[in-house]
């Protein structure tokens, strides 16, 4: 449990730091489209990088986590809504855990 709390604290700090550091170091408006785009997506990438391993290892079997990940990517690719994707991934884990155990 303390491991999960530590992960949440680290994710919060990284997200906060990435948004605050540019505000404190750069006083002029950023005109570069590349840098603005980069700074916009960095918090999302940071959260994804920290969340992904936990998502895979949170299940009893790594295979059920990977199947849920693949299912989520496929449904997202075909523009499924977030609730549909979440329910489908949970169902994949439930079914695969039942089959694998």
C-alpha cells in the first residue's frame, strides 16, 4: 500500500514540477510551436510512463494485464469511449484471470 502512495506522490510532484518550472524560468511568451507542444504533452507522458508498469503487474498474471492493455489500445484506436474501454479492459482481466487460474 505504501508503494502505491509513493507512486501517487511522485506522479503528483512530476506533473506539478513540469508545469511550474517553465513558468518560473521563462518570463517571455514561448513562440516556438514545437516547444509549446512538447510542454503540453510532457505531463501526460510522465503519468503514462509511471502508470504503465503498475497496470501490467496489478493483476495476478502479467498476461491478463497485457491482454487488457492491448484491448485498451485497440478500442482507443477505433475511437471507443472511455467508459466502454474501461469496462472492456476490466472484463478482459476478469475473464483471462478466470481462464489462467
